[in-house]
């Protein structure tokens, strides 16, 4: 086919249950269906990518989120992460940025050797130049763009200035330059209209919007495998399973979900012994050792039983070292009676789409992207306005509690809502949408990709790689 290419996806981590890994999986599946050849270059693989040959899954530890260089730089340049608020001199900051650029140059050389060896036509940089969780990886990708004029599609899931732990830093000139860059000849993809507006305003680039999508053509259902979930964890048919299908990070505002359930059983005490609150994913890549303890303490005070099951949740079905069944996050969600999703901020909302695809009612905050890009599509959820009291707690209206009780006792209303949401989301955020947008993206960028291919072929001749 005329517009089929060899593509390398670069990311600090792949194969996990985090939003970026999951969305990369979807992109790769669609790209393969369009006839492209795909390689991955990652710092770590939480699990092997079953849909790609092993030889196409390349490891580059230097760009891992937990690489010693990355951890060392984080402690120096991001005061919030280490509680080290010592001010650096201008010379010290310049030296650190210079050192980062040198290490990035070394990694860029390694990536370019991979590109030459495997005849890579274009790279897709997954958040490498939006979030500084792989600083040397970000500098390396930028060097490939700037010095090698490598055809590059930057897929930005969120940005460093949206995170307090990164917004105060000692390397802002470098971040401004490369995260994201504004070089000519590259494409930028963002998830939402808000991100498109911000990037266009700040960087003066014209990003393309491709929202997070979900496979509504093959949605998760209760089947022979996941139907054992309740029994495996000791839950009964009478238990009401409320799932928090996210990592444990502060911006997910899990404490608000616990407060919500505390208010619910106070108003409807008949549900007190039936509510089981399940947090499906791990503590995450945003270090905060105290948060999980705060959640557990609050749940104890509210009388809400909390179940942490991350060790039994994987990106693929299987068994753990003890022979216990592993479930995907979708398997967990499809067993829910309700899903809580009350973030103060999200790049998009993968877990929200997963819940809609599983036909489960969702209680959600009207966070910014939900209002601008999801709600407007026509979905119906139990909504809590994103308003907070002087102490920073989500203001939960009494009507929300009544809506929860109503949907738990009126199957006809529940079915109408989840079916409507499913059909709306399938049209707006399904794989057909993703396939169309990715095909259009590659086709519109194909001239630059071919030019990049010629430059790489020449470099192989000159350097006999």
C-alpha cells in the first residue's frame, strides 16, 4: 500500500495498566490494521506486548521512568519531589541542562542506530516531550527532530505545567524548548479541545485532536473468565461493588469518593453492610507515600471497607506467581454496580470510557475535559459539579445520594442510561473514529515521512550502518 510505513513508538514505559500504555496499545492495534509495521522502544515493559513479535519490542533502559539518571535529576531539578528547596545558581542550572543535553545526545545516537537498522520511517513519541518523566528520553527525541530531521509525531497525553510537582523546577528554559518543541516538520497530537487551545496559544503550533478511544465493537462483558471475580475476592451477590478504576494518585481525589460513600450509607443505612469499595490499580508513577495511608484512614473513619486489588490486576489475563487468576481492569469494571470517577483534573478519562463500554453507571465530577469534550457528546452520568469548599473538599449535593439509591433500585433506568451512553460513546470515541483519525494523520504527514525515509537511507550509505 502506498501510505504504509515502518513506525517506531517511543515511550518510557509500555505494557502497563496506566492510561498512556493502554492508549498506545490501541494506537498500535489500529496502525497494524492499516498495514503499517510497528516497533516499540521503551525503557521498561511491565508486560510483554502480545500483539507484537518479540523482536519488534526493543528495550532502552536509559529512558525508563525509574532509571538512576532520571531519579537523580528529578531530585535536583524538581524541589517538590525531594523536599529540597535549595536555590540553585544560574550557573548550576545551566550545567544541569548542559549535562542533560549531553546524555540526550548519547541516547539519540542509540535510537538513531535502531532507526537505521530497522528502516524506521517515522517515530511516534508518547508523552516523552510533554511530561518530564524521562528527561533524557525527551532531550534525545528532540535531538532526532532537530539534528536528524526525523519525521516525528508527538502524542501528548498531558503537560508538565499541569502538575504542581513539575511546575516548580530549575530547568524551565529546557522544558520550554523541548516539552513540547515547536520545530518545523513535526506533528503534534493532543487529546482534547482544551489541550489544543493551550498548545496553540503557548507554542504557536497547530495540534491535531485525537481523543482517547475504546473498543466498543468488542466490549468487555461478563464471561466465563471474569464471572468468578466476586467469588475470588470473597464478595457475595448481595454486595454492592463500587469500583475506583484508577491509580492511587492525588488528582484522582479518591478521598472524595470515600466521603461520597460515607454520606451515602449515612442517608441510606440499609446499604451500610453491602457497600464494598474496590481500588483496582496501583499507587502509580506519582510518588506520594502518605496518600494511600490517608485514604485507608479516612475509609476506616467513614465505615467504608476498602479493598486494594492492584496485585491481581494486569494488562492481560493470566495467573500470578501463586497461581491466582489475574484480571484486567475491564474485567474488574464489568463486575461493578457503580464506578466512582471524581478527579479534579484529567488529560481525558480512559477509565470513564472503559466503564461506559462495560455498561456500568458512573458517578463523575464535571472536570474540565469532561465538560468540554465528553459531556457535550451526549453521555448521561451521575454528575457532581467540580466545586470545592474552603478546605478543598468536593461539595457533594444531597441529590447525588438520591440518584445513587435510585439507580441501584431501578434496573430499567439503569439500563436506559448505560445503553444510551454506550451508543453515544461508540459513535464519538470508538475504534472507527480512532482508525479514521490515525489514517488521516498518517496520510497528511506522508510527504514528510517519505522525505525522512530518504534522509535515513542516505545516512546508511554514508555511515555504512
